[in-house]
C-alpha cells in the first residue's frame, strides 16, 4: 500500500519505519529536517510538505501533537486535492469533537476516516507492538487493518468516529490516577523506612500489581529498565500525560460525568509540567510527591 505519513516525532518515526519494514511504500513529512533525514535512513521517502506526502497515497496516517495540528493537515483545502476514496487514519491523541468533525469532513469529501490513538509508548512503536483504539465505520477500520497489523499487535474497534479518542481518554485517566497512587505508596514506604526492592517485589506479586508499577516504578533501582532508573528519561513525557488527562476532563465535562480522581490527577500533572517543563517521564512526578510530605 502507498502511504503518506505526517508527523515523524518520537512516536511517528518508529511507526512509519515499521510500515516501511512491512513492505509498504511510505512517503513521510515532518517539520524537523532531522526527523525527515532519519526516516530516509530507515528506508522511507521524506518529502518537503504534507501535500507531497499525500499526493500518491492510498492511505494517509497522521501522528501529531494536538487537534489543531491535525485540522491544519486534514483541512478542506488539502483533502479537496486528493482523489476520492482515500483512507485517513489519525493516530494522534486529540479531543473527541475534533475527531468527529474530521470524520464528517472526510465523509463529505468522499474519504474514509478512522481515529486510532495508540497505547504502548515509544517502546511499543519501535517494536511494532502498539495497541490501537479505533473509531469509525467498520469498513474503514477493516481497510486500515493491514497498517495496524504492521505497527501493532492489538486493534479494538469501539464504535463510530470519536470512539477511539474516547477510549484513549478513559484509558489514560486510569494511567494517571494509578501513577499517582503508586507514587504516593512508594513515598509512604520510603517515609516509613521500607526497602524499595522488597516493597516493589511485594507489590508486583500481590494485589497492587499493575503495568504502571512494573514499567514506571517511580524510584530508581527496583526496575532497571524503568525511566526512574535511567534519569527519568521518557518513556512517556509528563507533558503528554498532562495533555491526555486534560482531554479526559474535557470529555467528562461534555458528557456530564464527574471524575474527581481524574480531575485531581489532571491538576497534579499540569502543575508538575508547569514547574518542570514536562520533558521527563511522567513517573518523575514522584520527586514532587515525595517532597510534599
């Protein structure tokens, strides 16, 4: 399949590279010349503009920071210049409203649209082990399945356009709340003089076990591969967790559901991002939790 890939950042570059490795023809664009050069080294075809990347594509994949960026790329002006029947797959994590608006626009202009945010982080993107949470018409999701199979190992279809973004918002709210719980527990254990390794071993083999605990243990040492044991290098940056928790709160407000724990997590990560710049892994919030006692 001929694919146009827009957004070759921390996630987009390895995702596009796995598509190349799977035998697809991929033309890619990013504002960063460094990213474009890296994509060329991975066997892809770097382009000078989004329009060039889309020109001969059967499917267009976007992996961009925010909804406004996706709107700019998948604008009426760009989509009008494409032959009818293109497949648009947005893997960015954005708000539900934007996803629904883009799906409506794509349908009006004769294109298929799937919102397909991902879980698995940079590690999963690099190994082709992402999980895709999809929304859109069933036939559009089926058309996109070869792309999902190349980039990941799980695809879940949650319903019409926007449902993938809704699922991602709910999922990452759990992650943010859980991360704070793990951080507070380790801060308490530290304050009570417990050995970090022993406490980690207890939790990972008892009811407190979770993906967050094992992969984002907030203290250095017990989990050698975790960001905390590597200077809190992301991973998944705290600013991205703050963004996603903010999106979850937007969704909660839109449907009238109170989420007090999610709201608290959103506030804590937003404050941490503002204080620190948010470029460390989200588990680095432990340093703030530990100091607050």
